[in-house]
């Protein structure tokens, strides 16, 4: 199957919210403090998309993930990169991050930042493998 990334606007905030909720559900009882993703509303997602943008990812013709980003004067912040469990380890997250990087470069922003919990080492490895580096760490 091939991965396809589609930019979306605030009109698709409900779908971005739905996929994010499904992808983050496994962390409900796992993380301390809990992930904020599971308490976000569609309105929160709509506001976040308004501050930057969002993408949906398809694995073939099946919706597989989503991601958002916010724009700041000197960087973009990639957030809520979410891939449904059945579609992980297929390049979906990498394709979403590449889409964010291209979108923000087209707007003249050269730096993309992400926040990753140290308690999720596989997520840390994902971003390291994509060329990201740790610039700060806090408990």
C-alpha cells in the first residue's frame, strides 16, 4: 500500500479529532501526567488548525493518521502526530512529518519542533531517525 497525505482545514477538525482520539487511546492509563490529547474537543482542534494547519494520512484508501502544526515567528511546532495502531511502522508518521516540514518551509519557516515524552522511547527514536535532535529535557 502507499501512504497519501492530504492537507485539511478547520472544516475537517472533527475527523482530525476522531483519529487523534483513537490513536492516543492506548495512552489513557499509561501516562502520568495524562496526555492532553484525550481531553481535547473538536473546538480545540479547530483552534489549533487555525493557528497553523493539519493533515490526514491514508494507507491505501484507509484513513491511518493525522497531525497538526502551529506557526510561530521563528518556528513551527508539530503536535498530535497520531497514527492508528494497525498502520504503525509503515512510514505514516514520517510522511506526516515530511508534509509538515514542506508546508512550513513554503511559508518561510525553516525550523520544526516537536515535544516527545521521554517515557515513550519508541517515539523518541522515530524523531531521531527523522533527523530531529534533543535540545531540552525536563521531567
